[in-house]
């Protein structure tokens, strides 16, 4: 059993406009909307299999990347945070999130300008949060978040990043001291205290997996990563993420879990 028990998740349906989503990998082609919808259905089913009650928000056609709801909020044990996305095209995605989260949290904080912070750069390890400094999360945004964590009895640490989109693009905490790590992060001494599962360069996309209660959700098509996770005695569910990978999205990006 993992040390962090989750009971709820929030997801947002993909918009038809997702073909205009931000992408660092145009060679993968444009996402197929109908297939992306089916994959989203399977993702929701996987969350439910992990024991979560899933709230499904409607698509936001004005925001092609809005299905990546993890980036606009961070859900801690003690408070929720409305972030301030570093990508200008995503700034409006935070609208309405305070009302949505107020159904679940008494305390809701926010990141203020000039700080930027996206949830994909935040990795929770019990009461500690690792915050990647990236093109989307700046030092001011991280500092604001750390002050809020301190105020609410938690703690945070910044992580200098190799060239990658988000911190959780390159690593994922599997609970019980286990960390999936892309080799690009192998020099980071702050993670030496974890038991690593090494993700090979040709499977780097699989560094973003999702531990929820008794299961690890793993993207389809990465057999070495899947075998290594299962070798630790962890139960797995595989989900096809092909269409979200085309717009730089991973498993964790598609939900808020708390």
C-alpha cells in the first residue's frame, strides 16, 4: 500500500482544438481527436480502477492544452494552489479552478505575478515537494510556493533542471521510497536517498508514470520500464498515451489527484 492514499481526481475533456497544442515533437504528427477521446475514456477508467471518484470537467475549446489540468493547480494535503502557467497561451486555463477546488478544500492559495509555476514541475513526496525550475516554472513562482508550503506545515525544495519540459517529464515518485528516473537526471544528488528505477533513454517517455493507491499507471509501449516497475512488486495498469505524447503530455498531466 502506498503512503499517499488518494480518493478523488479531476480531469478535463480534450478539446477539438488540441491539434493546436504546444509540441516540441512535430515529427510525431498531429493528434487524432477521436482517438484522443477514447484514450481519455480509458484513462478515466484506469483512475476509477485505482479507487478514485473522478470529476470530469468540460472541454475548453479556447485552450488547446487545457486537458492537461495538472498544470493549473497543485493539490496538497493541507491546501490547494491555483498556479500561474508559464506558457502564455495557457494563462486563461486557471479561470474557474478556484470554484471547482473550493468544493474540496477550505484553503486555496495562488501564485502571483511575476511568479510562474506549473503543476507538472511539482513532485510530491509525503510532506515534501520538489519543484523543478523550468521554462514554465520560474524561481519567483517556486519561492512563493515554498513560502505557502511552510505556512501550511509542509516543505519544498527547488530542483535545477536538465533540458526537459517539466520535472515530472523526467521522474515520477512511486511511493515507498521508489523513484522512476530518466538518466538525464542521474547527476541530481538530492535524489540519492531514493531507490531508483532507471528509465533507459529509448524509453524516456515512461519516466512519467502515475502511482495511485495500489497501482502504477504506465504508458503503453515501454516494456523495459513496465518490467522494472513490476519487478518491484507493483501492480500495473497500462494506458495508451499516443495522442497526448504528440502535444508533450504525459500520464500525470491529465489529472489532479487528492
